[in-house]
C-alpha cells in the first residue's frame, strides 16, 4: 500500500514538472467542484427543512420563524447595524427603543417570509389562496383584462411578495414575474418551480424589456419589484428622504405599450392573513420620453414610500438600498 502511494506521488510530481499549469487548472477545478458540492448540500438541507415546515401547523411554523428572527437579530446580528441605521435616518423622530422594536419585527417578518415560501407547495387551489390573502382586484381587472389590455403591476420587497405573486396568480390572473436569479442554481430552479406551479411565468431581469413588451402587447400582466437600487445609476430620485438610484424599467414598459400601471402591496393583517391593496398611477398626461418615464417612477415610488412609512416593519430593510450615490 505504501509503495503504491509513493509511486503515485512520484508520478504526480513528474507531471507537475512537465506542465506547471496543470496544478493551477486542477485547483480551479477542485474549487469549482467544492462550490458545486456545497451548493448541493445547502439545497438538500433547505429542502429537508422545507419538508419539516410543511408537516407542522402554520401557527407553529410562525412561532419558529419568530425564534429564528430573534436569533439572527440578537445573536448573529446579521446586518443589524445597517437596518437600525437606515431606520433611524428614515424616522429621525423615533427613539432608539422604538427603532429597535421595529427592527426586531423586521427580522421576524423576514423569517416568516422564508417559512411561508417553504409552505407554498401547500397552496393548491384558489380556495387555499383565499384562506391566506384578501384581495379586491375588480378595478385592476376592469382596466386591464376587462379591456383586453395588459398591465404593469409594481410591487416591492414588502409584506410577503412571494405569497402575493402565487396567490394573486390564482385569485386574479396569471402573472409574468420578473426576477433575479439566485447564485445557487438548484435552489433557484426549485423556487421558480413553486412560483410557476399555478400558471405564473418567470422572466429573468436581463430579458425583462423584450419579454415584458411581448407579454403586455399580448394582453398579459407583468409584475416587477420597483424598490431596488439600479446599479447603472441612470436615474436618481428621492426615496424615504434620501436620493438614490431607481430602475426606470416598469415605467418604460407601461408607457411604451400604452397599458395602465398599478402599485400592488401585500401586508400582514395580524391574524395570520394578508391583504393586497392596489392603486392605479395616473399617467394620462405622460408621453413616452425618458423624462416622462422618470416622472412616472416618481409617482409610483411615492405610493411605495407611503406604505413603508405606515408599515415600516413590513419592508426588507436588510438590503443596502442607498449604496448608489450621485457622482
């Protein structure tokens, strides 16, 4: 056994003398294999956790979510400084005690969102969706599908946006939802499978313009989250009292295709249920120029702001929203 090991070692050393690039390539290949293995292990662990969550009551899973949220806030302190700082800047009249109380609710709510995502496969019918979400989409449907037109629905990382997409896809109409891919491809595929299991369609962000235009012209509904930072920094506006970059995509899609734009926000009602409220944004006085798109963004951003000011615990404060600054 030792002789065999020694011969293999000598052979490997000789190969390395002949081609010094092979060890580098091997290391890169090893790193790639390790990354893929870790992603697979993480996927298995997460899916196993999901099975466990689906086999307990919703009340118990919510209690677990709150414990997880408290653990991340108090023990791990993940992005806690970022969250409390941004809350303090947004609500300068609130005391430190009030800010911390909101922050704890933020972490609990985000943990709830993760738990609820694992329970999405349990929503099989419109009746199941109606047990979780209250939504009156009569005006939205009258202005879109009722007139054989498409529509743009702008939402935010507010309340439970994943539940909004799946349940409203069942209760209102199938959606085309613009998403960013996750780094873990296996988890990304699984979440997309849950998102689309009742007729919704997923479009990655780099295809949003082309697929969005096609969907809207065919009378479909395109859903986008409009509260993220635009890394290109092409347009800045006020958001929660500070200037930051904002995507123009939703506004361009609505103006170019001539379809109405609504803001839809999902929030908790305190009894394990959610309500979805939608509001049409006035755009009759706007054309199709970049300046018109910027004005439309300002209008729907103010609506998103209003909800965050009223229900700050529902927004995803863990995102570094103001990282883009004007040069």
